[in-house]
């Protein structure tokens, strides 16, 4: 099959088309396929050969952006089997077949029906086949070929990142790189010069230049000064076709700003300045401003102002305002027109950030002279002292002079001064002042113990100009007078133990005095001399502003007297001395051996036997429980069923025993208990009234002579034998009650009633170690021992 192309529109392809058509499709633009042939040579038999195919040219070219009215001819498919009789049918398949590319199935001519854009799709892959139109059988295998879209210069270069904003320092050297710009071209860079771009500068000369190949923008002048011109707008053009005529171009703008460097020293606009400052200016306030100009910006224009010399360097100070870069002149000391009327200052302004590359441009500082004129102002009176302290005794009479304040007019005119009190506080109403002399007097009688100090304010103004007023604080100290007697420092709770000894200190007392320490620091204590000698207590002055209360006798009993009163006289060391009398209340209390107070109340004797509160509560609970049991028992007894017949004579004491193993309900025996109280009072055995005896009882014999000598054991045995042999009682156990004491003991009485009159060497100190239950007994025997030894 032969493929022939006639795309020779582009002048560049004229030669290729000529070679393609004239030299032969079998070598350049066709795929030649030879059929199986049999060559007949005389004398030789028929020989079969393998089919031979040759691929010489396998792609077509079609120009992009074809704008003609007719479809663009692409090429031709031709098979060697085609004899020109229309029996061969050509079929085209693949990308764009039937829509973009169409084929004449008889001649094999291929045409492009649409305008193609190489930037969208560079080539198309198609398949060609020749078949027998009658049998629809392929005459050749399917062949693949490519239709490539031929590029034309239809895209201009573009700057995708523009416009640009860039900076470069001023005073940069010539050739300093500023920025590199890049333009892109969508045309085919491998074919022709359609995508070959060159750069040129359209605007921005002679300040900047651009490299035509790389697009690097550089400075083109020396010492470009920002202060002369700061902003530049540079236009860069990119042109394809290597810049030849007919090429397409695109441009972009580069905005270049020169950044500042410190290449300009500060300069004062004037070499001499003059400033007016009134003498009434407050210390620390700003009195003026001064500024040196600097053409630079930012930190390159920062500067510092200093006072380098002058007679006012100690009176004024200067600082720098960071925002405005001005020098702020402030007052360090008060001005006085009458003493000095003018000052001269030399002020220097210098940059704080230096660039040594430009040090040759001169010193980056400047100096100016400032003359300050002090203005005269009518000032208020001036007190001779910033504050006053005065003293006056308490109880002083009204009108007593306290002190004098003095003020003068500082101005040259020296006007007269008038004084008055500033009644802003209540304390100012306690004093008066002489308007002419400034003498302060009392307007009230003072009590130092109530208010020891007063703070008042005195004002002074000129008579000619009352609006100018000055003030001064005055402190008045109230001096003490001994007008308060001493008294006990507090209410004392004095306790004396029952077992106290003579000379024992039971309390130390102190005193206090409302007066100043000089009038009451030394106190003297004593008992009232007008009273009789106290036999119970005495007082000892310790001479250190304290006194001790001592006992004068042994043992104090609460039962006899539980409270004592002791008058105490206290005097101070003032002039004249003052004294007062106070009464101490002394309570008698029971104490431990180590002196700890156990109780001071009489009702507490109940617990002296060793019974604590918990024990008393337990005892009371037990008593309540017993009473409840008794009431319950009585209730049960009363609820029992009474007998139907009760004899009037059946009045006796019954002893009822429960849970017996004997005769059951008949186990009840009544007897007269009086017969058992005393053997000598025993009567004849009485018969039971509820049982008839069957046997005559044996009479009991109680010889009086033998009862006196019989022992208790003998007596019980005798009664037991009688009970066992008594025929009148039932044959079961019964309760027998005996109340016989027996003979009196041969030993003497152990009562302690007579022991008080006898002497014994027995030591009862061990009773104190037996515990709290024996404390009272130990105290009683301890007291007896103590009194006996005394």
C-alpha cells in the first residue's frame, strides 16, 4: 500500500513535498506491499515467494490553524493491489477518523475538515486498511501511521508572574542585579524559532538594563540617590522568532523602589535658637522642642540629642521623641527670675545607626546653640520652711500661743502677706492664726490621751494679689501632763489553794497609765495603810512596775470562806504623783499537789470521793433501770388472779418460791417470821392454818440457859433438824429465814470515833498513790497528819 502526502503549503516543506512526490512513495511516503507472485521462466516450474512489505514513511504533516474554505489535503493511501477499477476499499480508523480526518474509500485521499491547534494536541494516531470491496476481505494487514500537527507561530510570549514589585538599595554599584524575569511561549520549541524568546527594555533607560537571553535586570547607573528619585517603572518586552521581524511579543512592568541607606547626616535648620521659659514652670515639665533634619528615613534617620556644654546643663535636660525624632527640653531645677534671667545651651544631634561605607560624606551629627530666656512671673508667697512642727501642753488655756509661721513674697515688689488657716479638715477648727504675724493659737482645751497630734494647713497670700496662695503643713504635738492616775492593767482572777503555805506567791499584778511614759513609767504598789493588817494576804512591790500577792497563813477552807477581798493602792512617778485604789478578788479553790486548780465550787465535793461525771450518770441510769424493774414486778403481781375465798385471819407474810422441783402449786408455806428473829423470843410452833396435821407435832424445847451459849452454827443445825422432823409441813424444800447474829465479838471496836484523841505513828502518805477514788481520804488523813505534826 502506498501513502502519499501533498502537504506542501509551508514554504519550508516545499522541498520535502517535491522529494516525496517525485522521488517515489515507495521510498519516502508510502508503505509498499507486494502480492504473492509466480514467475514463469521457460524450462522452470512455478516458484512461490513470501510476501514482502517495506515501511519507508509512516507519518503525515498537517498545518495548524488552517483557515481555507476547502478541507486541507493531508495525504493518500494506495495499495499495490489497487488496479484502479474500484475493487479496493480504503478504511481509516483511530483518533479523529471520520470527524477530523476523512478518507475517500476509492482513491485513498485523506483530508482534514477542521482547523487544528498544535498547542492543544500535537499528533493523531490512525490505522489504515485496504479490503476487497466484493468479498470484504482484507487485502493487506492493518497499518498504523501518525498525522503530526505542524506548528506555526501563533502564540506570543507571556510573563505569568507580572507585574513585578522589587527593591534595590540606593547608591548601589552599576550592574547590581535587581530581578530576573521569564516569559513563556506556547509554540513548539523544537521546530523553528517560534518559541525562541529575546528580552529588551522598552522603558526605564538609562537607569536599568536587561540581559536579552536571561531576562536579568540590572542597575545601569552609579550612585542612584533615593533622595533624588525613589520609584522607577521599567517595561520589559519578550519577543519570539529570535527577535526577527514578524515575531510576536509580550511585555510586563517591573516597579523598582530604591531603599534608603544612611548617606545623609542630620542638620539643624538654624545655628542659633532662642526659647522663652517662665520662672513658674514646674520641675520635670517639657519647656520646648528642637529638631535636626535628616533626609534619610527609618532607622537611618534615628538620632540622639545631648547637651554638650553651656551654663544651663545642670538646670535643663533633653530627651529624644522616637516618633517625631524631636529633642524634648525639660526642666530639672526650678527657675528664679530674680537670681538668673537667661541660660545658654549647646545641643548636638547625632545619628544612632551609622553606615561606614558613607563615612566619607562627613560627620553624621550637627550642633546648634539654644538661648533660654527666663520670664518673670508674679509668684505666691514663699514660706521659710517646707513644713513646721509645734508643741503645746494638754489642758492649756484657750488662746495659748503654739508657734509662728513666716512667708515672704519672692518677687521684687515684695508685697505684704496675709495668713489664714485652710479649714478643709476638722482639726483646723481647733486653732486660730493671726493674719498679720502668722502666730497660731489654741481654740480648744486638748486632751493628749484623746488626740496626741494635730495636722493643720496654713495658707499665705499676697494682699495685692489674693489669688496667688501657697500652703504649708503644720504639725502640732500635744505634750503630756500627769492627769491620769494609774490602774490595774486588767481584771485579775486570783486563786489561792486550800493547801497553800505561808509566803507563797499566788499572783503577780501590773499597772497601766494613760499618761506619757515620763509621767507614769514608775509604779509603786502597797496595801491601804488606813486598814488593819490583813491576816490572810500581803503585797510585795517588785520595783519593776509589778507587785506580788503572797499568803500569810497556812490552809484556807472553802467551807469557812471561799472569797477574800484585798485593796491595793497604786501610785505613779509623775509630778505631782497620782494614785488610785483597786480591789482584788481572791477565790479559794481545791488544787492538786502540783498546784493545778481542781475545783472552786462547793457543789464539787460530791466528786471528791473519786466519782466522775460519767460514773454519776451510770449510777443514775442503774437506779432508773432498777426502779423500772420494781414497777414492772409489782404490776405483774397485781395482775395475778386473786383466790376466790380469802380468810380474814389469813394476814401473813408469804415467801413464794418459783421454779421448784417439788410439789407444784402447793409449794407455799406461810409462817410467822417473828419467831425466828431471836432464839430467846421463840414461841411454840404454830400450826399451818391451811393444812390439817395428821400427826401431833413434837414440842420444841428452847432452854434459856443453853441459848446464850449456843453458836450460830449450832443454832442453824438445830433449826434444820426441827424442820426435817416437823410432821406438819409438806415433804419438800422450804425457805427458812434466820436473823440471829450470835454472840458479840471478843475484839474491841474498830470505830474511828475515838481515834482522834490517840496518837499513832501510822504514815498515810501511801493513800495518795491509790488513785482518784482515795483522793479525799488522802487529803483528810494528810490534814490530820499535818495538824498533828504542826
